[in-house]
């Protein structure tokens, strides 16, 4: 919890800069996850995984564009990165 509070305090100091870095990180991890999902095939479950990754990454971008509070933006970033990493790990194994 201490790490999260430290990240939130830093994020509140400069939300525009961290949001920019977050967009880059979320987009890169999301695109890697999408590539790995599509390498597995084009079945229904693959498309469902792809939908989940794209939806979460687009949701993060929408939160930034809507200029939500820094805490909501940070939580959306963490969710986006976590979902992308989970689908990357699922499709690597």
C-alpha cells in the first residue's frame, strides 16, 4: 500500500507527464498482447481475449481524454497494464 501511495503522490504532482508515459506503456503492452493473441488463432475465445485487451486499453485512453482525477487515471493505468500482462502470460505459456 505504501508503494501505491507513493506512486499516487508522484502522479498527482505531474499528471500530464505521467499520463503521457502511461499511454505509451499501455499501448505498447496492449499491442504485444494483441499480437500474441492473434498468433494463437482467430477463434471465438481468441477474439474474446482481444476484445478484453482492446477495451481496457481504450478505456484507459478515454479516462485520460475525459480528464478524470489523477487517482482514477492511475487506477485505470494499473488495470490496463495488469490485463495486458495477464493476457501476454496466458498466450506465451
